[in-house]
C-alpha cells in the first residue's frame, strides 16, 4: 500500500479536478446533466483511481487503477475539446488545462513504467523502499 497523499501525480490530478469544477460553473445551465456532468465525473475519476489503486494490496492492482485513471484523463481531454468547439471554454483556458492534463498523463505513464519493472522483478524489500522513495520525490 502507498500513501496516495504523498504522490505528486495525485495532488496534480486533484488540483485539475478543482479547476474543472470552477471552469464548468460558467457553462450553460441547460447542459448541467450532459457534458458538464461527464466532464466532472472524468476529472474526479483521475485522482480517485490513483487513490484507490494506492490503497490496494499489490503493485499489480495499483497498475490497473493507474490505467483506469489514464483512460479517464483521455476522456476528460476529449470532453474539454468538445467544450471548446461549443464555445463553452475559451482557447487559453483549454490550452492551460490540456497542459496540466498532459503532464498528469506523462507522470502516469512513467509511474506505470516504474511499477511494471517492480512487478516483473522480484526485488529485496530494501530496493523496493528505495524505488518508492524515488517515486514519491518525482511522481
């Protein structure tokens, strides 16, 4: 198990979720149960799946939830692009959010890569602790 609150990827995903809630508050109210709802759910899904994976019993399970978080990130990316095309979201806001999302996706990819190496290799406990310290400092 990992302490998700110590993971930079979780913190960044949480910040993005808050930004999404703030941005969608200015969307047309008649879309409340359509695109707005979808955007909020996919945004919240990213840090939620990172946290759920961190609480699982194995790195293999954690990898699965990181994969789900990655899928939610791509879903959110698509929904933000749709919002921009509908003129709900200004270009500069879209660009800023897409940059944040891109960083989260890269962090997720690198995190998964490190965890996969840990899963494939049977390491002594001391090396696994060193790897987790590295992850906490970088990801």
